[in-house]
């Protein structure tokens, strides 16, 4: 498929690149936190992206298999499959010591991390690489970020879309030339930290904007991994930026980025219960960014660096939640609606909500 002249030799290979990769794809019963893995595939690659071996398994989810019209796995097919705890060790062996590579990697990793948490085990994965992020870093001329578009760009044939083994094969074949292009161009790989869950919930997720239960055909097609959750507007005015060393105050706008040891939705719910406004993006109005990986080149960390938004890690934020200063009083309903609207880029920040950026984000973001 690939001309040898397009490949980078090991002699010229970046020394900072990982020594091995595990290209992963999982099919699931849906997209929510109580959904389960029903099949998993792993292609192990060496440092240069060459295939070493591959592995595939079905998994009995012990529940409705979800969108059968997409993945084709019925309850009858899955009835005799092993439970996840029965394949956890073999999957761990294939992930151990390697960077997890997936298309929209946050989804695959989050589903895997949750399954290991249910099994009272820890996945050995420490870093992940999303091929969507890598294609953006490389500036590939793709019409969209679907796997089929990435495959077509590199001339990789898709034989059975939404079959974990074939999707993993397709991604492995597309990842190799992407990896070599990054090496030739001196591109820093968009690696992100993977944290195992230490606290989580299997309770059904609360209703979200534009998202229906995973068994609905149209909702599954239109869904995304972490859509905005539907919450009432924060009843308190934004008091401004968090000052390091101080306390949080009700009404502060808090954003989250990257992996957390406590399930993200649980952490967000606790922030809301404390009277904070959970923001889905970072703007000049953001009071605080919570991330365990401040050096990652995510859109939120990059914006936080440019705005001088204060940053704390998950452990510090958990401590701050224990003592949130009450607001002076609730904001009127008409102003509450106005304050929860996004502020367009370049628009001046209202005087009552501005605060000096005295403590910029620690560390520098990539890019």
C-alpha cells in the first residue's frame, strides 16, 4: 500500500516517540456511562508502526446489546461470550507498556477504564493518542474526521465498518503513515495521560441536551461521547477569577479538561451542588480550569494559557469543594439567562465579571 520512499527509517526516528502502540477499537451498547463493551480488538504495533499481532473478543454485556443495526451483535450472539472480567487479563497484557491509539480515543479509553473499574482492576494504560487529534496536527486535507475519511486518504479499504476487528485493522493501517509523516515533520505526538477511575457510578446519566437513551436509533447516530449536559442556569452571579490560595465562591465558572480519577459527571455534579457554574469551554469569563495534565494541547488548556486562567488539578479542586464561599445573593432570572450565554470572541468582558489574571496557568501548552 505504501511506497517505501515515503517511510522514515529507524535511524532518523524521533527518540521521544513511544516504543510501542496498541491500536484499539471497542463496540458498545451505547454512549452513556452505564453502557457496556460488547466487543474489543487490539492491534499491537512496534515503535515504527509495524503490526506485531492482533486480538479480538466478544464480550457478554449482561444487558441489552443496544444498536444492533450498527454493530450487528445480537443477544443470541453474545450469550455465550465471556464476561469482561474473564478477558480483562488478556486485554491488559496487550495494552501493557504501550500507548493506546484509537479514533476518538477518549471514548474507547473511557469505556475500557470503566469496565476495569467494574471488575475491580486497573488497566495498565498510561497514555493515549487520538488519531483525530493527530490528523489535525498533520493538517491532513480530510472532509471530516470520520474513520472512513482517514482510511480513504491513505488508501485503506474498509471491509466491515463497526466491526471492532476490522475497524482496528483499518486504523492500524492508517496510523502507520500518519506516524511516519509526523516523524518526518518533527511533529510532537498529541499524547494524553490516562487515569484509572477510583470513583464512579453505574447509575443512568441525567438527561443531556440533544441526547436520548442509547437504544434510540436516531439518537445513537447523532450522539457524541461527551455532549453538553442539561442543567438549570446557575442562580449566582460570576464573582470573577479564582485566586490561588483562596477559596471558591458560588457562581464561579469552572471548566474541566482531560482525565479525572473521579468520574467526570460525578465531579461536575458535585461542582453544581456546591453552587458553581460548570462551563463546557474556556473563555475570558472562566474562573478556573481543572485538569491533571496542564501541558496537554487540548483546546481548553490552550485557551486557559492565552487568557491567563488559573489552573488546579483534580485533588486540589476536590479540597476546594469542601469550603465554597456563599454568594451574596441569587442573580435575577433575566440576568441569569444572559450570563449563561456564551460570550463571542473579542467581546469585552463586563466590568462586574472581570478579574485580573494574576496567576497564569502553570506549564505551557503545546502549539
